[in-house]
């Protein structure tokens, strides 16, 4: 299982939200590049980046910083937040970003995912953010009409290979990952599933690895020291 340590970006800082609430934001480091370098020293091969400002308004205010993070670390870099046009995907991919994550646009723009996958292939993933069984969009500020599992099946049908699945109720809450959700999802679809939200202990790492998941994202637990990133990476292999 691949470990994706995460940096959520807002105002140029590395931050974390509590359950997706922008009013409950904690700044953990004003130098995201320093955080990424620590990931490298801990043995990370992947990094998960989210432009929280972009997620709210569909822009790319951290594009230059994200490109710098990729250049200085050489890590496999996946990016989500505000990627809602083919032009934005092109900008990230041409800058060397390994994978972009479509969220809101995958739900609201008919045919967008199909078009993106046809052009960029596995460089396109979809993030499904789940609240109360429904898909949430626009930086988790709105709920869509899609039931979560039905949406995931639809994404598989249109050619998506990688799915980043976030249980919003667990995100930043340090209450443990929703292993049952990922178990059910693994049975429903044949996709590379990345677990996100609530991964807060080594027990979570062991449980998610046992499910045969493609990856797991570690966010707040890294910043608070609840999970030793080096140990998590070693255990997940």
C-alpha cells in the first residue's frame, strides 16, 4: 500500500481543516517546502497536495508553489482542488505533476471526466468526498445529488482508474479511518482506492493495508505526531 503524506495549501501555508470546515483551520507550517523535504527524509515516494483555495473557487492560486514542491522533492505528486477545466489539467501535467484529482467538475460537468481520461489517461484520478452517504462538492460546502457508491461505479464505467475516497466526517477528527467504507467500496468497484480521512494511528495503517487498498493519505496525524511517517511507510510496503 502506498502512503501519501498530505499538504493542504491555503494562503501559501500548510494547513488542516476540521471535518472540511474552513472556519476551523489550523496553520501547521508556513513553509510547505520544508514539510515536503521532511516527507522525503522519512522515505516517502508520494505526496498528496490539495489547493484548498482552488477547491472553493475553481482557481489555481498555488500552481507555482505546487510546481516548486514537485521540482524540489522529485516525489510522485498528485494534486486536487479547483481542477475544473481541460486547460487546468494541461497546465499541471505539462508542469510535471504526475496526477490530477478531479472533484467538483467530475460531478457537475457532464462528459468532463470522459474527455479528461481520453486525453490524459492514468494522470487523471477522481476524488469522491462523502458526507452522509452523498457526494460533497465545492470544497465540501455543498452536497450533490449523487449517492456515493453509485457515483464510484459510474466513474469506473467511464474509464477512471484511481479513486481518492474521503470520509468527511472523519477528516481531521483523529477518530480513525472508516475501514468498513473502504471494504465495501473495494467489493463494489475494481479501482485503485486511496483512503483519506481519519487515518490517525498505526492501527489504521495495518487495517487499511489488510484490505488491499492501493493507498492511504496521512494528514493531521503526521502534523500532530500521532503517526510516525517513516514507520507508516515501512509497515505499508
